[in-house]
């Protein structure tokens, strides 16, 4: 697909590349008012529990996992989606087949507008 505003979920050459943790990779697509993060999590990999001031919505496109949010574990599967208000602690552990997730942040996270590693500051 061509053009500066058209992308493909499965084109791993697109987006700002970030390694969030071992086994968690993201491609970031910032806009003016929101930001998409396309996240691939390897089987049984998990990121640390963290928080940030931005509101975050997540959509489980493929696979399954356990979403910990505000200290509560939620088993999620393909088709499930959730909202995480700003400053609420959260994290995700992939199931045995891994998972593919879209995260949407509003406003865009400034620390994700550049390639790098980790969840930012």
C-alpha cells in the first residue's frame, strides 16, 4: 500500500520500531490526537506492570493472554478489547500461542515517537 497515511498490520517494515521487553515488539504509528501501537508478543512472554498518564485501549486480534489491570487478572482472547484509564497499572502475558494486539493511546505518547526499547518514562 502506498501513501503516507496508509499502512498494513502485517507489514513489519512499517512504523516506529520498539522492543518493549524480551518477546514483546511494537510498531508505533503516531497521529496528532491518538497513537496506534501494533504489538506482537511471543508465546508466554510478558511485560512488566506499568502505568502512564495516557488513556489506552487494547484489542486482541490473535491469540490469548492474561491482562492484569489495577491488580485484577482478566483472561482475554481474540476479539476481546479493553480500556485502561490513564495512570492505572497494567500489563499483559501472552498465552501459549502468543498474541497480536493493537493498542491505541490518547493523547499520543511522546516517549513512543522514537525507536527504542522499554515502556518509556
